[in-house]
C-alpha cells in the first residue's frame, strides 16, 4: 500500500505505507520485485524519493533495506517520528 505526498525540501515522494512478505514466501525474490515495481512507479510519477517506516526492533528489515541503499533518517539526519493521538488532538482543538 502506497500513496504520493509532498515535502517542501524534497518535493514529490512515494510513501510506502505497508510492505510485508509472508514468512513462507521470503527469500524468493518477491520483496525485491515489489521494491523494483514501486521504484518504477515512483520514477514514472516524478518522485524524488520513497519514504517508509521500520520499527526499531525489526533488525532483519532494517538490514534488508540498508543493503539495498536505503538511508536510516534517524541515523543520517536525526529525524524522529511523532504522533498526536485523538485525545491530544481534542485538547489542542479545544473540543470535548
């Protein structure tokens, strides 16, 4: 699952929301083929990059992506992902 978004510093980018290969089908090249297709879509759509998240404890995925040239933005640029949950949104919006 992916969608397009825009970053004022980067420009148009493809945001990969969810990417998963079932254990039984790993090491068959399915993930590599999916990344290839996503890369083709991003290039054809004039995206400057692809963003995605990997949970910190998923070392296998971190290694998989870094072997393919992905940059860990926390390590490289110091970015942290933040979230406001509904309760905080309601507080800030002044809603009850």
